[in-house]
C-alpha cells in the first residue's frame, strides 16, 4: 500500500508545527506495514488554493495511481467544506485512483472518509439530542 500523508497548518505563527500531524501518521503507516509514497505539507488556509501546492501534487499523484491512500490527521486538514470534500472524493473514486482516510487520536486506525453519497451538509446530532 502506497500512502500519501498530508499535513496542513493554517499559519506559521502560533507555534503550529506539521510534525504534530505527521509523526503519528508515520507511526501508523509503519505499524501497518504500509509504504509512505510521500509527505505533502502546506502552510496555508484550507481555502487558499493558490498556496496549497502540496495538496495539488498529492491529488495528481493519486490521479496517476502513484498513491493508493491519502492519509491526513483530520478531515479539516484537507477540506474546508463538505461540498469540496464530496467533489474531490468523487473525482478520486470515479478515476478509481486513491481512497482517502483520516486519522486522529480518537480514530486510530484511520476512519475511511464516507462515500460522497453519504455526505451531508447538516451537522451531526449532539449526544444529548441523540439519546446517548
């Protein structure tokens, strides 16, 4: 399995360090026996497409099947909106290129990003309203 690891920090100030995202993702890949095809890091807002060159390179790698899985710390590191996530993931699936997953302290092993058809723009029910 060839994994493209993606990390993004919004700003270079405020002591944001992409290593806090990359380190656990590397460790997870190592534990799974997955090869890391590359690490892609952007220092930009999720909405700043001009400054997200690493994300564009990763998607190109996935489109040409040099990457089998895109792994990121949290979905908001890759996407700012559900609509954008849905479009991008549908494009990847349509091309039968890479699948995508997110990993965070509460979701190791990575949780697959749901199919675009199951994405919703509504917010999930809060625990108190769902009876949990």
